[in-house]
C-alpha cells in the first residue's frame, strides 16, 4: 500500500506506467492499493473485474498482450464450421466500466522484492499484490521436429485459440475427401481435458457433411479417453460411425511433415492434416517469475487464497496452477478460482482475514455435434484437513445422454461466462 | 447532511442484515453462480435470472433440485454440493440484488 513515485522513477518510466502513475497522483491519494493482473484470460480478467466490483477503492491494472480476447471454449466449433472466429473474439472494453485500467503490453519480468512488473513497452508497474494468469505454453522439445514443423505451418496444435485455429480450419477445408486427420493428445494434465474429444466430434461433423470418405484418427498418450469417455464413445459410434478411430497409449514423440508422419512410441501414423497437441506447462512468465514449483511445469498455490507457495504477494490463477484434486484445467475453473482470489485480495488489502471456507462450482460443456452437447460438473470446497480444495462427494456428475437442450445451454453458458469474465 | 442520511439508513438496516463476514460469505458463494446466471445474478441469457428472487423461492427451487422434484440438466448435480446454511446465504444475497 506504500506505492510511491518519486520524480526519478517517473522519468525512468515510459508510456503506460508513467501515464497510470500520473493519473493516480492527480485523482487519488498515495495510499491507494494497486493490484496488477498479468493475463486477460478467463482467470485474470475475472479477477480484475471482481476486485473492482467488491472494492472500488483498489486500483486494478490488467496487462494483456492481445487487443482482443479469443475464447478457447467454442473454438472447436470454428474448426467444425458451425461458428466463426467473430463468435469467439471479444473486446476488453466491458472491463473499463468497472474501472479496470487495461494496458496492452507484454509483461517481461517480475521483481517480487521491489513489487514491480517490467513491461516490454510501458516501463515498470509497481503493485501491492500481483495476480499472474499466464495460461499455458508448450513443451515443444518433447516432440522431435515439432518446432520446425510448426514454423512451416504444416503441423499445428490449435490449443490456444487464434491464428492456429484459423490455420487448422483452412487445412481441414483444403484436405481431400478420403483424407486422414490425425489428432495427437498429450498425457494429462493438459488444458481442457474433454477438448480433444470434442474436437474429434466437430471435425467428424464437418467431414460427414463435406468429405464423407475422410477419417479422424485420435492417437492419445493416455490409456483411454480422459473425460466424459462413455458419452464421447457413444457419440462417435452413433453419429460418426466408422469415421473416428481411437488409439490409447499412443504417445507422440516426433513429427515429420515431409512424410506426413506422426511418430509414436509404438508405431508411426500418417495423415493429411497433423494436429499434434504438445505437452504443456505454466506460461513463460510464470517460469521467469519463479512461480513454478511442481515437475518443472506448474505453479503451486494455497487454494485458500490462490497465493503462490513460492513467492509472497503473488497469486496465480487458471491452467498455470498445480490443480487441486479433481480440478480440471478449464476456463470455467479459472473464472471460479478468480473469485476466490478476488475475495482474498480484497480482504488482505483491507487488513481482514480471507474467507475461511471458499467453495466453487464447475460446469464444462462439450459439443458432440453442431447442436448437441454433454457436460461435466463438480463442486469444490475448502478441506481444512487436507488444506486444499477437494470435490464434494455426491455432488457433480455428467450428462445422462447427449441432447439439444444441453446444446442450447452450452451456447448460453459461453455467452454468459464471456459476460461474467469481460463485463 | 448526506452523512446523517447514510447513517440513519445504515442503522435502520443493521438489525436485519447479516454481519459483514456473513455478507461476504453469501457474496462469495453466490459469485460461483454468476458464471452461468450472470454477474450478481443479472443479465444472463438462457438461464434463470437470480437477482431479486425472493429468498424462499430460491431456497425452495434449490431444495427441489437436490431432491430431484424439479427436473434439471445440471442443477440436480451442483445443488448436492451445498449445505442448507449455504443455500440460505446464497438466497439472501440474490434476494438483496436489484433485478
């Protein structure tokens, strides 16, 4: 709370940070607490909004590299052709009405001792509490030849919605009828457990209409479908008979775009479109900020507050975290974690104890066709014995069967979570 | 003058209102619902608006979801994760929100 700017600091800073500092000096007392949020995905944007909603006296600065939010949920429907990129791109402007200051810039480094974030263009931003929500980055080195293959544009992951979603859709449209689309799934944990299987459905749905002799081949590093297995398998058998083949225990170790080959531990498979999803870890900034605590991949947090177990005063949200038991890496979960974080940050900055019994609920929908969906739901509550969030026994579950009613709920879910996250 | 009015209003409400901690407990539990039902229970499409719903109505619906008396696609599963006192807190919070 002792954010002070002297003249020398001011001169050292350029662009956004100096402008924010000047605005702060002109309109607010120096004692006003500042929270900096890095990353405007489902976790970061929700935390920024809810802190302002619950305590407008706190200054909140959201640092985000992209001018528009692109949603991973629903992006598989863009691949299938029933939705477009315009449907999944959203403005950050809605956050401004809550008084969130948005800085479009790249966060380069965190100095936890000085409580300062260095930006690529905008100088430095000081904070009283920092929220890091960097999402995932990919461990390309785990798959031989991946980096080079991706740079040629021949092999894509499409696992961050955006340019690669567009690229993958284009490859599917250009593929000949009778072609093979290979989808390689990494070992869990990875972002969005049911995502690959929803993608298989959406691509098959497109093939069924446009290229009925084509095939979807899923090569999965996991022994079996990792989420909603029976529901997906039923959809594959009934809606896309003979089109989708699933091979478990089939981990990708290399790609060769010259021969259209994905090398697995056990065999090689060939395809016309190679959609290889590499293993993942917390986003690069988490690595630079020293927030990684588990397996060189994930950020450990105290789930009572989402504060990092490695760096005091820094909270981590979303897919970058070492998940609590039974907690998927999902946009919905990040939106929910952000509310635990916002409540704790507001309490701590006001000298109060954080909520001693946080509880959140998760619902994730997957479309198995253009209009039918299935869900998985869970409730996560603070467990004082285990000192983490655990799922409430007897609560949650999956759909009894795929249906169009859940399909309409799934679309409304997307519209509503975008609104709850972005204003 | 303005301060006096605020104080009088606060005093009038005080005996009925929960403590600050309880209010935040309700607020925090209710925030989880916002993902589908809209921030503070307002503005969502395709899901029941919760802002301004009478407390007893929300408690009744929640209880009926839990027992299976009210048909549901998801809420029969979510509702089983909340205790009666938690449902009361959630219902109080949404009842106090503007529609």
